[in-house]
C-alpha cells in the first residue's frame, strides 16, 4: 500500500513535453512537464515527438495561384530529472530535430541539434505521505533557460508566412517558467500544468512570440505488483504571440502566432524502474498563422529509466 | 484572443510610398536583348519602414506575362536578383515591372523599365 501511495504521489510531473513551439513556436521550446513519475528521485529518458501541420501560402502576386504545403516536425529528445534535496528538481532537455516540408512538387528537410533547455523546479506544496490524507496535493513551480545550441540561419520565407520554426534552433536565449499542480483522491487524479516561455530577440533581431502552454488532464492509476498503468485524458491550450521581424524596430509580424486547443489522450506504464509513455493530441479549435496554418495531429512517445 | 495579440508593441509610422526608393540596375531603359540572352533583373528597394517583398514581372506589348518572380522578404532594404532567358524570337517591346509590397494592406509601389527583344 505504501508503494502504491508513493507511486501515485510521485506522479506529479509528466513525461509529456509539448513542443508547443513546433506549433506554437516549436523553436521556443515550451517544456510541459505534466504528470511525472515520483517513485524514484531521478530519471533519464528518450522521447519522440511528432507534429503535423498543413499550410496555405498566398503569393504576393495576384496572378499566381495559392499553393499548399504539409510540414512534419519530428524530435528525438534526451531529457532527465535530478533531484536536489527534498524540494528541488533540475530538469534538462536536449532535442534533435528532423523537420520536413512538402510543397507542390518541391520539398525540404532541415535537421540538427536543437536548443537545449534547463529548468529548476521547487516543490511549493506537498501533502504529507500519510494515510490520514485522502486528498493529496502537490504543487511545483520553477524557471529555466533555453540555450541557443541549435543552428539558426535567419528566418525563412515559410516562417515569415506564419509557419512555426523549421530550423533546429531559434538563435535566442529564452526563459521558460512553469507551474505544475497534481491532486489525487484514491486512484483518481487531476494534473494541471502551465508553461510560459518568454523569448528574447536573436542576433538577427528576430523575436519569436512568447508562448503559453496549458494542459489539464484527469488520470486513473491502476497497479498490480510492479506494474502500473495510468490512462489519462485532457485538454491542452497553446497560445503564441506574434513574432517580431525586427524587435528593435518593433516590426510585428501579424501573420504569425495564434492558438490551438487540442483534445489529448494518453497512457503511462511503469514496470519496476522503467516507464513508457504515449500521448495523442488532436486539435478541436485553432487559429494560427492568420488562419494559414492548420495543426493536424501530435504524437508523443517515450521511455524513461528511473533511479 | 485577438486582444492579447493587439497588446503587442508595434512600430506605427505613417505610410509614405514616396519614400520608397526602387533602383533597377539591369535591365536598363532601352537595352536590347537577343533570343536566348539572359535578362538579369537586379536592383535594390529601400524604405524607412518595413517592406514586405517584391514582384518582378516582364510583359510583352500585349501585356502577356513572360516572367514573374517574387521575393517575400521582410525588411527595409530588399535586394532584387532574378533572371529570365529571353524566349521571344521576334522584335518586341518588353517591359519590366518591379513592384514592392509595402504592407499586407495592398499598398504597393511600381517602377517600369522598357527594353526590347531583337531576333
């Protein structure tokens, strides 16, 4: 029983990482922690993320036809958590991006190491591990920094037209902040996660819009011996401000930014010190890139090793 | 939602199309090209504010479009670098229209350069 309680309480930061940015600025790298395993203090993991968009491109010349594209953003990411004391957690993320786009008869592929992110979280509130507490809470919050390790060679035409960043990096130092709350009653629970990225202009004075990413999920925890499974479902809201073509001149690019609201369903499974995670998201309402960008679907999958 | 986006600071400058400078280096006014020659369309467009791109178009005497290229680039200084291989095999008066798109509200400025094709 104690093991069960520990497991559920410790599921308070999730493997889910939404690269909102790829939708809402992939590049700016929103790191949604969501529901995370707490059975052990530390973990390392590999995560695969897939985002698919369709795009509509209106030429400057009225004599040319509108053309359409399809973009696929794939990321394989190393990430992990290291706990310092009872209340501090250090998270690190290092993505490798493989982005492709197909446009009528042409296509492009852009790949490479993306921007790294480090986040420090503090546990603000945690219900004591006692059988007296039927309703348990855990509240964590923190901030970090996104380091422009990924290559960035200026802003492409596609990005000017509202597409999320196709390049591996943004060239900017950004500040992600997050707050994460988990409540559990017996085997059922709720996780609410909010992440916000404050961007800065890069060396080219291009500034990706600040990005907000919120997700609320309900989960249910089932366990038998060393095996536990957590189905979860919820809703995610991603919002991106407009980018600036030149922040110093305040040249706002009103073709960029917007919102995406998605229905989310997923499952986490743990066996001993190994965890698997899978999540599928499908937009239910959106307005992005002046309506020229449509998010189609998003898949997150990953494995973590706890220690 | 729109309210949040509209809170962002934005450069507000009065539109001044007369301040847009379009310089066409080639082709030059009256220049003659033979069939198969490459017509390099080169120049520069500058403005005190932000420009949103350019359209370079070559038309014949009837107004038919023989070539059209565009650069969707945002900035206050847009280099123009296009090329077209002359496929007109008869004597014909041609015209280059170089149009810059000042903003996405259909504000534009155009300069024309007349040149000719000789068989």
